[in-house]
C-alpha cells in the first residue's frame, strides 16, 4: 500500500496481445527520526506498472501531480539497455489504484456533478 503523487505523465502502450500497459512514477514521503531525535520527512520515488482496464483508467484520470493510493506487490524486472548492459528494476505491480483527486468538472461548469440521491429512511437501494 502506498499513497503519493504522480511524478511524470506516464506512457500507455499495448503488448503484442493488445493488452494495455501503463508505467508511471510516484513520489511519497516517509517520516524518519534523525540523530537529534527530530522527525523529518524524506522523499522517495517508485515506478508503478498497471495493466488491462486499470491502465486505460489511469490514462484517462492521472497526470503529473495527481494524488493516488496504490495497492499491489513489488516485482523485479530485468531489462537490457541500448549499450547491452542488463539492468534490474524494482517496481510496484499495482492491482488497485484509487484516484484521490476530485474528477474534473465538465467544461463550463464550476461544480462537480451532484451525488446520487440517498434512499429515504427504511427504503432499500435495490
């Protein structure tokens, strides 16, 4: 589980099997206790990989600076650089992404869409 902000706009690609895949980076802060017993925040950065419908949803909703909450697992991936060297990357393979910003208001409207009406006392919503 990780909460942070998107550091850069991400790239949406499609695999040879036409599966959408998106990668982006998230910045987060963690609190550490210093030698003089003061708490300070230290920034951290992590790459995130999302796929399938979640990748398309991220492409629609996320941009640089967007706050997000991620749930997923760490995975290591090996890639070859242009110079032929092998690099190992540690990233989060996100299973769930929660968009923490309010959905942008429609063009020309100053307010977000109203929430659906709640059922009256005693009524069931289904």
